[in-house]
C-alpha cells in the first residue's frame, strides 16, 4: 500500500507502507476519501496543528472508508462496514480528561497529525474512533463528519436560540456547514459574509438568506438592515484573519455572542474593541476540536440533514498532495478531497 508522507518544508513523498499487524482493538480501513483541512494547510506551512507534528507522517484527519480487517477484540464492526473516523484520541487520565474537558487532553494524539492518517490507501485506527456510516452515503460526504463535528462543538458554544439572527463570516467549507447548522438550530435569518462569488452562491444554495460581499458592501449595515435591530445575535467567524475578525465585532448586535471559530496563525493578533465589548455586552467564545460530537455529525450526514455536495469542488490522488493543498488555499475551491484509492 502507498501513503503520502509529509516530510516538512512543504514537501510530500509517496512511499510504500507495510500493513502492520493490527492491535487487538484496531481496525484496518481502506481509505476512500480524505478532506484537506485548513489545519493541513497550517502544518504544510510549518505551523502548529491540534497537536505537535513530527515529520515524516501521513497527514489527513478527515477521512472515511471501508473496514477491511478487525482486531481480535473488536466488536460492533465487521469487514465491509463503511465508517468515518474521529481522529482525536484522548488519554482519559489527565486532569482535563477527568474534568470533562478532554479536548484539552495533556496527551492528545490525533490520526493524521501525530499518527499516520488518511492520505494513504489504508489506515489502522482504534475501533473506538470509528463510526458507522449509512451504506448509501458517499464516502466524500462521510469524510465531512470530522469538520462537521468540530462545527457542532462551536454551535453548542454559540448558543443560537430559535428566532436568532446569525451572521457567518467566511464561506469556505466550515462557514457553509455553520450556515446549515445555524438554520437547524432555529435561526430566523442567516447572513453570510464572503468575498468569493462561488462561495456566496453555494451559501445561498445551502440555506443562507443573504450573502454579502464585504469588499463591496458595508457588512454591518447590511446585517442591521436584515435583522431589523442593532446587529446579529450570533456572529461566527470562520476565516482567521484580522479583517474578518474585526468585521465580526462590527456585525454583532447588543448582547451578541461572537464565536471565533477559525484556526488562525499561532502568532495572529487583533486589536479588541473594548468599548464595543463593554457597551454591547458581547460574549466572546472560542472552540477547539470536537469532543463528543462525532456521532451527532455522522447521524446528521447519514440522515441527509446536512448538504455537503455543493461544498466538495475538487478531488486529487495521493500523488498530487501539493496540488491539493494549494487548491484548498485558493478561492476557486471550497472543499478539496483526496481519494487515495482512485484509479
């Protein structure tokens, strides 16, 4: 079998990999689709992932495939099952894990970050990290379970109430998942801010009521006009740059929650509008990975409640990792998938 190893310094190399014997609690998965995440882009540029990356390693933490083999102690999974993988593996013993905050695990490991992941033809994963998919669900959709699970953790923190006005900043794959989750959470109005026309159109197709180009329009004015009040009740920032973060505070209304969901560069900072926080009584929230939300993500996808088809715009093979990463960085894509067993 073959895998695309990240060597550091923006280099990948396809190598032969041995199918090592499975541990008793593991399964071997034939990887059918693996998404390219913004975290992969950060790692490609030498920045931090959810955990420390030590090349050479097979990246890819958003993946789905077919169970090919199961370890001796595995129950509930059999060869032929279609599964999505939750990459984040917690120790269960450190203080954050024992305090109900396992996303801050002091010994966090992650498939596709600290362990070989989904940019390979096969992956060995703990059975506990695997979630069954509906057999008819496309594997590309199943690979969206991990980003959707992360979005669910953020949505839980955002506190959307039925009738809320929600503004989503950024129309990449994450932003378009947030648009749909905001609608499912009962938002009366969902406004998308996105400069790329392709992504604005996709946003409207998946449930946004209004898509604003922030380079040509006054976003905060459009939000006030659409909401009929001081601004959005919830603003979800999904870009990670200074301008987007600043616009999130400007679009927020009185008593709003601003969810800074994006993965910024580790050194990124933005001036905080302290008077706005004071005067508007803003609540600022962050959101890190996906503790205990993967099953809900799989259920939503398998039930067809989340539409990911318009989000998946490009596919590549594992010999095209550099092209896949660069395409994910560009405005002409929304979500890039790697198909390791594509012929």
